[in-house]
C-alpha cells in the first residue's frame, strides 16, 4: 500500500513541483515565489491528498501512518516545494494544537492550515529569554474572560506574513518560572501587534522582532490550561527538534561535499593531500549525519519514537555545518577573503551563516543538556531558579551599574 | 535495506552479549595479561564450536554458516564491547575474506572449513604496505624473504597469507607455520586484547595462490575497516555506559558530577559521535551483503568516523573518571589501549582518509 502511495507521490511531484536546483540551500524554500503562489501550491497539495499525511481526517488530514510520511519526505527531497511559509505552522503550532489543543481549536485552525488559507508562526524567544526560554517576560493579564498581552518576542520566522501565532506569556509572576506560563493563540492582524524585520550577520532578514502593545486575546485563545503553558511548550519544542533533525537534507548544498569537491577540482586544489583528506572527512561526516537520520526514521516506523534523540540529530547537523565551513576555508583559501566570483561569494555568505544553526531552534549547549539528561539520564543542571517565584529571579541581561528590574519587560 | 537490526540479528547480539558477560568478562583479559597467553583457548572453542562465530561470513559450501557480513558485524560489536581477545579478526575475517576473493579453489577447500570451525588458525600478513616480502628463487619452487610487522596473531597462526612482490606485481602466497626459514616474534602489543608478531621470512618456501591478489587485498582492507569499526562501536558504547554510569554516582561539590556541564556536555558529544558511527557501521555491514559496489566507501566511512570517535571517547573515559580512571585496577586503560590500537591498525587515520579519497575519486 505504501508502494502505491510512494508512486502516486512521485507522479504528483513530477507533474506539479519544480526540481531542486543546485545551490538552493539557504533555508528559504520557495523564497522566490510570492505568498499567493505559496498558498495556491499548499491548496493544491491539500486537494491532491498530500497535506497533513499523518493527521486525523476529521481535522483535514489524510489519516495515514509514519511510513507514508517518510515515503513522502524521501520523494519530496528532490523538489523545491514552494510552500515553505507553511513549514513552521504545520510542524510546530499545528502538531501542538493537535496534541494539547481543544476540540474547537483543532476544528477551527488545523484544516485552514492544511488548505493553505492561514499561515502561523511561533513566538517563544525574547531578548532576555533564549536558551532559558522559561524566564520569558511577556505578560498576559486577565481582563474579563480574556487576556491582555504585552511584551516583545524575537527571532520569529515568518511573522511578517503570518495570520496567527502561538505565543508564550507569563500569566502568574508570583509562581516559579515554569509554573506561571500559558500558551495562547494570537491574531497577528490584531491591533497592537507590530512586526519589524531583524537583520542578521549575513545582511539578510530571515527573522523578525514582534511587539505586543495591549493586544487582546479572547477566552478561546488559550492552548491547554492556564499556567500549564510550559508543558505545551515542551510539546512544541519536541516537534521543532524532530522537524529540524529529521528534515531530509537537500542533495546539493554549496557547503556540501559534492559542491566543495567540484569547487576544489575547479581551483586545482584536489592535488593537495591535505585538501583531499579534508574532503574525504567531510564526506564521511556527512554520511554519518545522513545515516543517523535514516536510522531514526526507521526506528520511528518500527514504533520507537526518537524523543530526545532528536537533539542528537540537531547537534550533529550543526557540528557538520561548522566542519563544512572549515573545509570550505581550506579549499578556497584566501579567495574567501574577497572574490568577485558569485559562486565563491555564495560560499562565503554560507560560512558567515554557519554559526546560526548552532543557535537557532535551541543552542548546541542546550541540545547537549537534553542529550545528557534525557538520553543518558544524567542529573539535571543544578539550577537555583526552579522553585523561586519568578518575580524574585534575576533574568535577562543585567549590568552591575543598572538596578535589576525583576519581571518587568525591558 | 534497513539499518535497524532484524529479529535474527538482535537474537545473535543478545546471545553473544550473554556469552561475553558469562565467559569473557574483563577479568579474563586481566588473566591473559598475567599469563601471557594471547587468548583463552576455552573461550575460543566455545565461540567457534558452540556459537559458530568463525563461520558466520564463510559460505556454507566451505563449511561456514553463510550468514553474511551484517551478522558478523553484529557479533563483532558485542565482542568489541567486552574486549574479547581471540583470533577471530585475523583468521575468520581477514584471512578467510582474502581467500574467498581469490580463485584458488584448492586452497579454499583445504583451509576454509578448518577456519570456519575454529580448528585451523590463519592470518593475513598485511601491514600497511610498509614492510613487504619479496619472491626469491625461481617460479617452480617459490620462496619468500623479508619482514612483515605487525601481523595479527602471527605467532599463533597455523598458516599465513603473505602478500609479496613477485617481480611482476603483488602475489599472495601461502606460508605454513612449520616452513623452514620462518621466524615469528611476539611483539609487545599496546592493546592487551591483540596478539601481534613480527614475521621474518628467509627463503621460506611458499605456495603462490591463484587469483587477483590486488583485488583480494583491497577486499581485505574493506573487511578490516568494517571489523575494526564494528568492534570500536561496541567498545565505545561500553565506555559511554561506564562513564555515564560513573557520572551518576560520583558526587563532588554536593552534586553527581554528571550534573555539571563540563562533564555532561562531553558525554553528550560522546553519545552523538557514537550514534553517527554506529549508523555508519550498520550501513557498511548491510552494503557488504546487499550492495557490494558501495561496500568499500561505506566501510571506510564507518572506520574513519569510529577511529576518531572511539579514541576521543577513551581519552574522555579516563579523564571523566579522574584519578581512579588512571589506575591499573580500573578498566579504563584497557579501553584506552584498545582505542589507540584500533586507530592505527590496518591504516592510520591519514591513510584511511587517503583510501576513502581514492574510492570517492577525489
């Protein structure tokens, strides 16, 4: 039956999606397409029966298994699907609502996501709360049967075109930090929501800052229970790691083995034994990461879910990116310092971008904590802040010449 | 092709693991260190006669089980975890693997059934290409001269397969232990679980084996990569278990030391490196059985990843145990020495990368 599915998927992709061209690896799938085109493509995907493959049919899904999902991923990796704007919504808020949302929320939001009608973003990180996201300071204060949201979020992908966001906010600052957080659905078009592009080291703006100024959240906007938002966040972060860790890597990337090898050959660098060895090692390490991803998917198909081992995949992927950047450095030498060849400029930009993958979606340090504690079962970090009321904690960036402002947004 | 173990492979892994725990715990390696014996003959007999490990990758027509390289790799992972000293790698993996890729039917029929049963011990005198034997005398009564070192189980082997320069390329020769002019000297091995020797040939009579020696030696190098990577994966897992276990019970500054990120993060990296290396071992083992065209590259990948990862792991195993990890009575040094030896046997890291670069056509 999955063979049928796979054949059907292959035929549909060949007829409807552009093949991935070498060099399309800047993480912005379908970046050249307009939002309207992306929505139209997602709708077409839905009509063909390839959206929400494992989601239940009552919420617009296909009601199939992980096996079909894996088949789809394997077939789709050769294509540049112009629906990247939906990736975050479907894999993170979507899966979280499916797991902990109310029946009304599932019926209202999930089918609209799948049909390409509504785009979602995730609003967790703040200027003062990154790795320690539970120290977030955005507040949601009860007002009638709803809440009023104030604060600032950062590193929000897709906020500029999102219709809704899943936001974490503090609902009880007198409780310890993990126990006073709630997760809400926020309408990104509501009055008081301001989105500004955030320019990163490469000069691009793949993320945003989002400001909330007295934004009203209605009673049915709460995901899960009040003050139980951390549990919902853990669910979403797990989906995020799995989505990132098991993403099928494109076959070609300018920092990948194939591209660097042909660049090296073009520059006459493959006669150098040191360069040959570095390229061979890059091949070996890339295969290791790729094969581990494959092993995780096989285990998932056999009913053993990756759980915290998704962090191993995330960490390994970031490490590989860093190693590849170093190999590129050896291959290209001082041409990386300055060049008018577009090919080399692309590589240089990706080297500048490389540190980002060890920070985005949970830093490598946090992944190592997760692996140590949840895979190896080591003792938890001796945190001093687990039982202290949030409004008595020091959070964010603090300077000795400025008095600490507990719990107040900066 | 799947990377995860089949039910049969899982059963094999379980039975070898039980065998190692019951019959060859690390205390028995310490007994070998005291006695100077290269391996425990009783354990070897059980490994072969009872568990059939020597015949796993030898076809049924030559007296083996024909279970393939994936099964062999699964067994080697478990034997590696327990640092079991035995002639399995030299005899049943390398010598048998080399013979199987030659066209010398007489030699196969004569030697392979004994190797598969564990009754005949063979070895391959392959030592990184640094020391080579040469053909002396004429073609009708071939004899070899030269020195090869280090040779795995060179002292104990009943027969040796010796690559030598015949004047018109490399040929593989069969040399019997009792042949005149053969001197075998046991070396001081860094790793207590390996027995290594220097082989000196002085106009030693030898029999030329029919077939493409270069292809057979290349296949042997691939098998060595798979076997060493498999053993290293098992041993690295043992280091990870031992060290994370200790990090849970050793308390310093009022906390189990595993709570500290300086310790936790090194163990997390060890876990990550193990996962990638193990996946590569599974891929190489399967490729060996199902996609022979991919085997050489896949085995190189597994070896390259594990040679480095396992050695890093043994260094961290000693370090994270602190003082106790550097004592003779603690097992950490047994793995440290194994990791050291596995990193350089049958190709140093640089040579391994050169071989991979060649196979990839870089």
